[in-house]
DNA sequence: ACTCTAAAGCAAAGACGTAGCTTCTAAGTG
DNA sequence: CACTTAGAAGCTACGTCTTTGCTTTAGAGT
């Protein structure tokens, strides 16, 4: 049973904090479970029991870092909002640390939902943008269309084709998507 | 210096074979470097030196397994060819073993090119399909469009949203892509 | 306040990863 | 065809990490 507010929560917080601190201090590759445990003031076996191994722990921490910290910018119209968001998203995710977090998130238990959480964060942000546009009376595509047409291609390049990315790619994807949904009335 | 045909090649082959055999026998999670080394008849230090760690080795083996073993089916027209290929691709990649191989391939050295190799395999197959269509005089989209419009969305779902996939998704993506490229003369 | 149980601490044994040095083997050379 | 040479594999010892059984703690429910 998870006991929020109790010792478990304190330990989890201490461990996550230790990971973030040590990641910055000694670098990701030098992280080990015993090192994190020492910094967090817990015994290694506690970490092994709760997270199974270092990968799971890093995956959990990575998901936290990929959580958006604010609602997307509101620039007054759908095209600008989506473009701005996509550019920022690409910029963050394609950076070396961003890519490291994505990889870590994917590495966790495949059915543990960490990767799904990342996708949910993006979908949520897009949902906000689309809802605002709909309130303004704009013709909006569905969330799924935006994921398929903008998020997925960017992620694919980040993961499988590093070095083939720049901000104009994000703009082009958004433009193509809006052109298509404009025609079909998506 | 790599010496093809020499001892190095024999060792590499023995190690890869050992990984595949043991993967089937004891399961992926029970694989360890010493175990693989014993089966391959080499010492663990050989593996550590050549592959650095188990992840790199698994990544190499995974890429081999993701290599297409034949040219894509020729059904006589672009739409059918793409649809058939996309369905097969999704089917293979979304299966539990397929997903495991993709994850392993992504896990290798980020700049080592294993992930890029996977993408190149897909691009090559698509290139064959498009070239055949062009020879027939059909109006074809570019390879990049197919990757962005079909491969990327499928991969995104496989990695980030397991459980939201079926063959109709592949068909829909292909249909949408061809409709769009038909309009623009892709 | 008391009970009960999930979670953390502890400690020891075993497995894994690393590194220096030695040996082997095949490619290049005369 | 023998010889040289350098890259790769073998060997070994050491240190670190991981696992596991048992004990202790602390907080949730009554």
C-alpha cells in the first residue's frame, strides 16, 4: 500500500532529488544505485526493491522532467499557438538532455506507462491549444491529427534520425497539418 | 583493424548466435554478459571490450533482426503496395518481440547509428515501392512524406501508446497520405 | 493507545564489471 | 615461404554492484 505523506513518500522524494543532483554533479553515466542511495540517505536495497534497477529509477525521474511546467503560450490564433508550441517542443526534446530523458523514459517497464505519460503530457498541451482555438470559433483539427502530423514525425526524427532537425521542420509540419484540416474541415 | 574472415569475425558470429539462442532459451531478462560469453566460447572481457556492455550487444543483435529479409510485395499499384507494406510493418513492429527489438536498437550508443540503421531499412523498402510506382508512371509522394505520414505515426504509437494499434490504422495513414499527395501532385 | 503490515534497514554471499598483462593469430613484407 | 607486427582474445585479480533473508520501523486503521 502506498502511504502518501509517510515515510515512503519521503524516501521517494529523497531518491528522486538525489538522482537529479548527482546527474548534474557527476554526469548520467557515473550514476549508480549505491551512489544515489548514499546521497538520498537510504540503503541500496531500498532502491532495488522499489525500482528494481537503475533504469526504472531513471525512467521515473525522466518522466517528471518531461512534464510541462506551464500552459502553452496564447498568441491569439491556432496557427501561431501550434507553431510556437511545436518549435519549443522540438527544441527541448531534440537537445542532448531532452533526448536523454526521452530515452530514459522509454527504457522503463514497457507496460509501466512511463512512455505513455510522456505522450499524455503532449496531448494535454495540444488539447489546451485546440480548446482555446475552438472557443474563438476557429476550425480545429482533432488532437489525434496533431499527434500524427506533428508530434510523431518530430519524435521519429529525434529518436531515429538525429541531426536532421531544425525549427523550420516544426513549422512545416504545422503548416501542412492546418492546410489539410482546412480542406477537410477537420 | 577489423579482419573479416579471421578470428574477430568468428567471435562476433559466435557471440551474436549465443545471444539469439539464449534469448529464446532463458528469456531476454536473464541474459548476462558472462552467460553469453560462456555459450559463445569466449571470455567475458572480449565482449566487454568489443561491445562495452550488454546493451550495446543487444542493440547490435536487434538491428540485425529488424533488417528486412525480402523486397516488399509488388501488388501492381502504389496504394496497394504501400498499404500492404505498412500493415506488415506495423504488425511486426507492434508485436511484443518487435517492440523489444526496437527498444534494444534505440538503447545502443545514441550516436552509434543503430537507430538510424532501422530508419534506413524502412526508407529503403519504401524507396523500392516508390521507384516501382514511378516506373509505372504513377504520381508518387516523396520518401520523406511517407516517413512523416506513415512510418513516424506508427512508430510513435508503438513506442508511446501501446494498445492503440490495429491494421486499420496503417491503412488510414496510407490513404490520407495518398489523398494529400494526389492533391499537391507530390 | 494498540495492532498490523507495508516498507526500510542491515549484512553477507554471490555475481558482475574493469584493467593490466600475456598470448595468439592473421595480414603485410621481403 | 619465413618473418614481423599490431590488433584482438585470453587470463586473472580486484573492486563494485546486486540479490536475498531476516529484523526493525513507522504510519494507517480500529
